[in-house]
C-alpha cells in the first residue's frame, strides 16, 4: 500500500440505518432514498453500504472537527428531509435492538455478495453501524508506532461511544455488543502490533498471496493505515447525537496529533501488551463507562472515567490549536449524562424490559403470542430516532 503522508487533517464517515416508523424495524430502502437524494441534492456525499437498510455519510478532508461536523450536519439534514418525504426515519446507534439479522437484504454489489459467500452466518449478522475517523499522519514511518499508541486508548473511545446493548430483543448485558459481533469476521478485529511499515508491507503481501483479502480488497482492523495518508480509527459505535460524534471525533483527532508530536520529539510512544489490549477491548464493550481498564505495561488499573477526565485536560493544548476545545470538553458531558447504551437500556426498562440480561419479556411487536420482539425495546428505538433529530435542530 502506498502511504503519501498528510497534514493532521480529519475526515469522518458515519453509518446510519433506515427505520419503518410503524414497526420501528429496519427497512431495506437505501437505494430509493439515495435516488431521491440524487434528484434533490446532486453532488451529495452520501453512499450506500453493505446492507440495503444502511447509508453512509462521508465528509471531505477538513482541518478541524467543527468543519467536518458542519458538513455532517448538512448531510444528515438532507437525509432526514428525503427520509421524511419517503416516510422513513433515520436511526443512529451501534446496532438495532430487535431486528432479525436473517431478514436483512444486501445492497446490489458483487463484492458484498462475495463477503457473504465466504463468511456465511457471521457475515449475515453484521447489522451494525459505526463511525470511522481519518486523521492525517506525516509519513509512513510514524504510522505503526502511532497506531500501537492509539490502541492504548481503545477502551476510552469505545466506552464513550458504546450504544449497542441489545440484540434480537434481548439485553446482552454489554454496552457494545457491536464490538463482539464485528470481531468475528476474518479480516476484522484488533491489529497486530507491527513495529514499522516494512512489517506491515510484508504482512500485506503475504495475505494478498494467500487470498485472505481477495474478497474485500483490504483488512478491516479496528485501526488501520489508509491510502489517503491517514490513520483510520474504525471501532467506535455510531452514536445517537451529532454533538457526541463531534466530541468523540475530537478526542481521536487530538490523540493522534498528540502521539505524532511525541514521535517527532523523539519520545517513546506508549504500547500495551497485546493481551492487555484485548482485555481492555472486552472490558469497555462489557462495562462501557463503568469499565476498570489497564493503563500501562505494569498492569496498573484505573476507572475509565478518571482516565478520560485526565486525558481531556492533557489534550486541551492540542485542541486549542485544532479549534475543537468545546467538542473535546463535551467528552465530560457524555460522562455526566451517561452513555447511549445506558439511555437505551433505561428507556426499555421503563417500558417493561426484563431486568436480567438475556431474558425476554412477553410482548408482541406484531405477533399474536409467544416470546417475540419485546415492545419494550421499541422505546429504545423511539428514543434514538428522537434524540438524533433533536441534536441537529
């Protein structure tokens, strides 16, 4: 892979789903929505995705988070206008709380069909949504030291963004069930700890020769280099509001720039043992903002909220230069309000969802009897749709 290098710019990709307002279930009408977008807003940057119920907003290259999120605000506003015209709703979270994965249709693209042909059951379960943040890095020599350092903040970012507590009408007990689902794919998950660009190139050559990535064209690591001269952070759940997206993206932007400057000063960048990285990923997926995480190679543990408060203060000088102080400060707002997973779970509980993870409540969201999609989790869908709309008005 060529890596041209870049100034510390930022770009964001944001996946959202389409909801039927009557059933609150997913609906495969992305092609219809994009046709209307083409007519009403020619030149828009919204694209189709893996599933026919999903669209993705993609920004251009920006110098600051406020610029990138301003573009996303324009895109989501246009999407909602077209969705309203078609009788659809826009849903943004890490997963849908009661949709049946077996009912979902793929977008019309041969590469998507090839992925399903190879991955079968696990590929069919990918009814999940996230955000991807691209941050420019100056040269390929810096890429893997920076990625390894960013992975020490995996639990910080995941805890803030976690928004997928339920699956097929069940409370999973996890803050981010999306994280556990996505890592099942053969080219996804945490990256190996490559020491330098040469190791990455050798790995890429080996996996290309062996056919590992023939069906996708690339690896889908949680953090990876991209051909645009950026480090791409891909592991955050999609969140329910635009201001949360801005806050979490600001944290990631500042973090990558902070580590690049450490590298430029000749300082050693942090790196955790691979097993600590894996444990932190699990803890954040399970406990969200209540996670106790491992912070150094000596296995020191701290509460993720305490870590986040300290790191927001540490990154403020970088945020001032990158014009995202308010957005970075909103990390504290997320912690004070509670994570999306907490809000969704509370809405479902209030509507009658079971208190124990993995236990169904009686209710019929369309069926006459039996243990089916609990009506209680419809409340979480309604909350998500309402909260998103309010955040851009």
